[in-house]
C-alpha cells in the first residue's frame, strides 16, 4: 500500500489555478446563464450549430439567445449577428461550434466582449495530433489571460435541467433531479443521460468535459458538488491530469454526498483504447482504485452500473449497515437474492422469535420461518404491507428488498386479452378501466407504504418487479419521496452493496448523515 | 479434482426408470396433447382452475378441452363433466388443480381412463412437511403403477408455444422460438418467460418442474433436447436427486446444442433459502460446477444472465474462438468494451496493415488505427457497412461487436419535438413519417447487412444501441436470420464470453458444428 500511496502523491502534481471563487462564479454561468451566444449557429440540419440552437431553444431555455453567423440575419426566428462584438446585450455564456482554426479569434472576441464562460464543441484540437495540441494551447492561453473559463474543446455539451438548458449536440430530454454526471466521453455521457431518463432518474447537471484544456473533471466535481440540488455524482473517467485538485474536491464532497466513479481503461486493451481516445494519461488502474478509496469514492465497473448506483443514491437513503431483510412472493427469488447478498458481503439475519410468532398467525403453516420471508404466493396487500412494516421496524436489518410484491400489470393485461379471446367479445372498457385502476391502487398502496417507511426509518426499501416490460425504475410518492423499483434482484443487491461501501467510508469519519 | 469426481459419482445414484421410450412418448403428450382435461376447472376469477382454463383457451390452444367440475354443466362455454370418467372422448393430458387430498382419487380416475400424462398444479405436498410428503408418495405410486407420467405437484405450469399451449396459472404470452426453459422455481420460470418475451426471444417450451415427484429436470432436459425446434436450453436448478440421469442427458445434448444453467443456492444463505423452498438436496456448489463443466453445460450466475445468454444462443451462431473485432461510433464505448473483453478472457487482435491502409482512405486522418475501430462519429451508413464487412471477412476475428451504429430513434423523436417547439408549429405528419421511415431504412440496412454477414461467415455480430428506451434485443431479418441488438456493451461481451466457454467444450470433442 505504501508504494501505491507514493505513486498517488507523485501523480497529484500541483497545477496553476485561477482564483477559485472567480472560477466557480464563472462556471456557474455555464449552467445558469442569463444569456447565450451561439457562435456558428446555423439553420442547416445536421450541422452542430443547427443541433445546438435547436436543442437549446427546443429544450425550453428561457434566457436570451444570440445566434452568431456572418451570413444570416435571422436564425430560427431570432436576430443573428455577424460577430460576437455586434451582440447588443450582455452575454453570460458563449457556445462555440465553428471550425477549429477560427476558434482563437472567436475567443479573443469573447474576451473583448467581457464574456467569462464558454463551451467549445469544436473538435480538431489535441485529439487530432500535434498541430491540434498547439491550437489548443493557443485558445487556453487566450482564455487564461482573458479571465474566461471554458469546457472542451471537443465536448458534446452540457446540461442544466433546473435552468431548462440542454446545451448539447444530441437532442436529449433529461428531467430535473438529484443526479449530476461528469463524463470524459461524449457518447458515454449521452448514453448515461438517456438511460437515466428512461429509468426515471432526474439528471440535474451534466458536463461532457471533452479535452479538458482548461476546466477539468475536478473543477466540475467541485462545482456540481457545491449545488444543493445535487444528491449524488457520477463520474466517467479515462484519465486525470489534475490528481491533487481531484482528490481535494472529492474528499470534501464525499463527506456530504456520494460520488460514484467508473475508471475506464482498467485493462491493457482498454487502456490502449483510452490512449487513442482522449489521449489523457491513463494511469494505472490500481492507483486510481487506491485514490478512489482514499477519497471515499464508490467505484463501479461499467457505465450502466454507474447510472444504476448513482441514480439510486440520488433518490434513496444510504443504509446504516450491511444487514438485509427480504420478503418474496416466491421461493426461487429468495434463493437467488440470498446468493447475491452473500456474494456481495451483505448479511441476512435470521428472523427473531417475535417475528416468527407474528407471522405464524398470518401465513400458511408451512411458511419458511427464515429470511428471505417467502409469502408463498399470498398476494393480499394487507399481509404484504404488514410484513413490510415488520421488516422496516426490525432493528436487525438496515435495508429491505421486496421481491415480486409489485409489477404484475403485464399479467392483468394478458388476463384481459385471454378473457376476451375465450368469451369471443370485447370487455366493457369501463370494467377494464375499473380493473386496471383497482390493480393500480393496490400497487400504489404498497409503494406508498414503502416510501413512508423508507422516509420514517431511513432504511432503503427496494422493490423488484415480476415483469420485464418496463425500463422505469423510480416510483414517485409525493408525500414521502421516491422508491426504487427494479427489474432484477441482482440490481437491488448491487446497489445496496455499493451504498454499504459508502456507509463504511462515512463511518470511518464518524459521519452520521442519514441521507 | 479427483475428490470432486468421487463426490459427483456418489450423488449420481441410479434411480428406477419407466421404459425410456414410453416415458418420452408420454411426456410428448404434456406438450403436444390432442385433448386436455382440466380437473378443477372453474369460473371463479382468481382460482387456479379459472386461471388455467382461461390461459389455455385464451392462449389459443386448438385441441379439445374438457373441464371437469361436479358442480357445473358449462365452464367458459364448454361442456363440463362431473368426473374424469364421464369425459366422452380420449384424453391426452390431465391438468389437476383440486385440493391435495383429492388428487389421489383423481389420479386413479386418470389411470382408469387410460390417461398417460398429467400435470399437477396443486400444492400441499412435500413442500409442506411430512404429511404432504406421504401424500406425494401416494400419487407417485399410483402414476408409476398406472403407466402415467406427471409434472409437479406444486408447479405453476408448462408452455408449448409451437402447439399454442399455455398451461400456466399465470397469463404469459411467449412467442414460439428456439429457447427451452426448465425451472425448479415457478416464479423464476414465469419471470424468465416474461423477460424473454419482452426481449423478443421466442420460448418454444417451458416446464416448471415443481416438486419433481416423478418427472425430473433430467427427463425434461432429455425431452426438450430431442426437439429439433429447440436451439438452446436454459435451466434454473436448486438441487438434483437424479444426478446420473441428468449427467447422461446433458452429455448427449450438449454435443449438439448448448445448455446453460444457473445453480441457485451457491452460498450458505442461498442454500438455506433453497432448502426451505424446494426442500431438494442442494448439494455443494463446487460439485455442481464440476458436474456442469464435465457435461459441457455453460454456467451463469443470475436468472437474467440465464435468459440473456440462452436467448442469445438460441438465435445466433457460436464463435469459433475468443478473438473480437469492435467498431464504435465513439471512443468511450470502445474503451469500456475493450476492458470488458479483456476481463472476460476475450482477445482484441490489432488491425492488419491492410485494414489500416483501407480505412486510412475513408476515415479522418486522426482515426485511431486500432481495434476497437473508432469511426469518430461518422454516421454515413455506407462507411459503417464497409467497416462491418471488413471485420466480418477478417480472418483474425471470431465475433464482432458494433457499438452505437444503430438505435438512435429516441434522438430523432426528440429532434422533431424540439423542432416543433422552436418553430411553434406541428410538423407535417407526412414529413415526420418520411423522416422516420428514412431513418428506419438506414438502420435496417445495417441490421440486414449484419444478419447477412453473420449467416455467411458464421461469426456472431452483436449490435449495441445508443439508447435505453427499449427492452427488445432481437431484430428479425427474414432472409438471413436474427441479429442481437443489446442496450449495453457488457451484455454483448458477457454473451460472447459464455459462447466461447461452449466453443472450447465442443473443441475438446473435435465437434465442428457451426450453429
């Protein structure tokens, strides 16, 4: 370990910094600009300048937008300006999507206009070789001299949903929410936002960091970490050239909210691919793992795990320990879930005499009297809610997994279809409606009780569906908060396992936050 | 290993068998009955006798159905009979859903009627304790003496989609297809069928084996394995009390088609839960792993992996080796996928000079010249198809993963939405239609080429989507067969890894089937 520590120290070299307060103030303009200039705005479908303008306006951004294009008077109904200097009002953020060789002049114009924040979509910089690297130094210099921060170049964009701002080349439609995402790959970033959206996780903030010429992952980590709306952060990292800044920011933030990271390029094949991708110093995987551990960052292996774990942690509380209580509609799930728990270092305490005595009165005589509690197919909602209450109030468990209690809509729909086929006639739509509503109400009763108990006890309660027809994983209960509703038991266990890693870190610092 | 072999031999005790040919003939009546008697058929919603009748009739079964219920003249429009003996015609299969204590008499009636195949849904046998175990012996004896095979008791049913037969308590709607599933847990079995259906995998046959009083997993493995329609088998196993029969059947079948198995109860928690569930001898996990390896069974860890791997193997060819070629729309995915490949024992050969020379002419100067081939965002379909052809015809790779080439419909839909918001008016539906069709045609061109090359070269070609909005994983190309279309790279790698395990087994026997 001490060798690793030395290596960690060695790669954490000091880098020169703009005054931090100013930097954070300027970064804020990237995510909460009152006005935006789009340099290279276009009406030609497919062009980046078209996509960005369309996504910003179509995404519902409410501030002023100034398209800059010397060849047009109007773009998408807005007045266009020949150059940045011609824009009449103040500009908080410049988004740049013009050929690389024109970016230095655009940067000079931005500085002259008093703009302090930019995002450079344009590619053709360091990622293309020496000439591009030189050009990248030029623009970085102009920005540094001109008191301007910028994301990129070669980024696919940023998102700030609380500000209705989709500054992306790709038309995504994330909802506001407690998850912040930072990605050193544009495609992975897009995919993570899209997954999160389909899963029902709100993404409050996103930054694709591109070549990180000026603003690094560490800066965005610091900024997102400081936002109250952010409940958990997800990082996709290929390499870091600001190890110390990253560690400093991470250490501060993880004391208050979870940071989950994927270090890509873990293997020699992956690391070779990473080198040809972002060109950043990949660093040894072991060093990164050691850094993450030191800084309380929860490490995951794949982008989908990153979305699942971080999305979950932005919505539900962290358990106090590794003890899990399970209730299941059928025995098989209990077996599979118990296996996954034990493989993941989670513990299933045996039921207390008191619980056994209580359930002896309610379940068929041959019920299994162990944890996982097999409800042997009983679908009575009052019984299910009762068992859920027992588990939530049982001191011996820190989190709860409920298998198959909810999520049977596909079966009801098929039942109706079959019934219609058997009877040879369509069911009365009012009857179908009433059935669906009744069914929905029963499921919502379970979810509401789960949300209430989760909020009351600060124990995460995760429901797992019987069915595989939906990508949604969040159920929103207005009065009590969100409940996680997954499609496989192993996802539930994987999330609790990672939350427990974070809990152990907090415990090491005696931090008792229950989020 | 030699100790393991001894243990394997020790648990593979000989069990008495009905003449095997008869047994298989009778099992065939469970899956291809010309007529079915439903003992305990009911019109009371929620009752098993109701659900079974409704699912069989509603599922489209075309043979004769004879409801048996002493209190009714008609059930769901069909003539009902007071007892089995009163049924006028011949009965191939008796499905039994009456209280446990009445099952022995029903069995006697079945035998008297000359019925050779039954399925017993009823629970309340061995799973409930000693008294139930005794009752189970009674019915097993009657069946053995009476030359009748039966699935169950305590099963949730069977499925035979090529015969339009859903003999299930739960209304599932699987499509016909090359996957056969055997499950020792009803709930896991239902979930697997439902997942497979939502993923687009056809399930030709399913059996929930219940208590396995007479027909064991090994019998159904033997039967399903013998069906030409079956291309791959998925087994959920908690325990086996017919180890030798199982090994014999498995060894025979795996020479011709893949068998994928999950042994649940791998840990002490899981094994405890399994004991309280099916009560079957769980056996040590290591022993099972050794058995599986010997018999060429591909082992997986979770039910969803079981569905993914077996579903994939029922649709696409097994690669000849572990060498993977990757093409990707963006660098990040390449990195992640390369990592996953190396972790899984797969190898990414470096590109040949010839391929580099060819692509130098087609990709931007700074392209990465390595495998994964990063197309740096180029979405030109002709270029994509060209690279796919290069990889498929390159001798150095055995399988291909195409990342982000297809699956961008969500972005097109959002683009249209944003465009409408920006312009303040709805787009002409004909224009939207034309856009969607054009987009669809471009994607289908890629899928068709993938299917054609897969069929021509016998190399599996797996596409991974950019988006997370769908659960579908199969694209059907009429002329060339099915292509796999997954939502994460790790799923693609995991499938190839397991297919390679099977390939090594086949190689060990010098079997050159290319499926």
